[in-house]
C-alpha cells in the first residue's frame, strides 16, 4: 500500500502546498481522503484502471474545493464519492452549474454515498466515526492488504480519534494549530494533541497534515510542529506535498 500526500495545507493554497488531499493506492483501489486542490496532481499517479473512491470528511471548502477539477480525469472504473450525512445535497449544489461541470456530465460513471458509524457500504474494510469540529465531520479507519490507516481530519482532541487510531500502522492527523494553541470555538489539533492521540492509541507512526496556511507559511515552519510531536510520539513526520509513504 502506498500513501501519497497530494495536498497538505489547511484553509488555502500557499507556496508550502495545496489544500488537503491524500491518495492511498492499494492493489485493487485508489482511495482519496478529502478533495482539496491537491487533487489536481492525481493524474500523475492514476496509472491503472482501478475503482476510485473519494472519502470526504466534511464540507469546509478546503476539503471539497478540488471537486471542480474532476472533469480533468478519466476514471475507467468509475468514481464513488462518499461522505457524511448531507453529502448528496451538498454535491448537488457545489458540483453543478454555474460553479462547475455537474457530476452526471462527467465522462465516467459516478456514484454518491452517505456514510454513518453504523453503515459504510464500501467494498473495503472501513470504519467512520464523528469527530469534534464546528460542523459534522467524519474520521476514517481503513484496513487493506493487512495494513491499517486512520485519517483524523479537522477536530479537537476526542476519544473517537483515539478509537479510530487504535493500533494502526499509520495515523494521518491534522495539525492546524501551533504548539500549545487551542480554540474551543473552532476545534483543531495542535502537534501535541495529534501526538497524544497516536500515543494513547498505540499507533505505529504519525503523519501530520492540514497545516494552517497562515500559521505554517513554509514547509520549514512545519518542523517546529514535528519536533513538538516527536517529544511525545517519536515516530512522527511532518508531511509535505508529494511525500510518499510505503506501508
């Protein structure tokens, strides 16, 4: 299984990177975690005719803005977009005229699914749980090829994040806040929070993503977050666009 970080920024694009988008390539599937502007790089890695799945965590624009790029691609085995309750209605509005090409007009088959903690209806082993954010947000746990990945997007520290990350090979966790920073009104993780989730969960590796573009204006500035997290959970990396991890 390969994990490729197509976009690692939160909020907006900057010289440090595109907004959040992560590609997991397995033997049978391409799985995309969120659809920020980093998704425009997908055709650099889409080389085999395998089904494509986009898992949306929530509907803040930095996580869905890349959906207007879908007309760029030719997915021979089609595309499934899955997300929390409300996904169908949101996409009917956003991925439609006058904003962009409607899903039904794309040159390949598309399907939209709504997921819940009780029902994921996907062909690979997936668990989703609600996190703590300013709007309904799902985190994901995926098991493929005897490897497990947890995706912890925008959230404050919560036990559902720990549950999703329990004993996984890789936790991909957001790091929008600076070390020590918190905001109950707009919950996000700082590097210590992300590290504590990985540590409490007994995960093997932590990858920090979704760096707020204002707080972390350069990839160099992310090293501070990495260092803080490493003090708690040593096997931590601060990601950058087009970083590859092999599991």
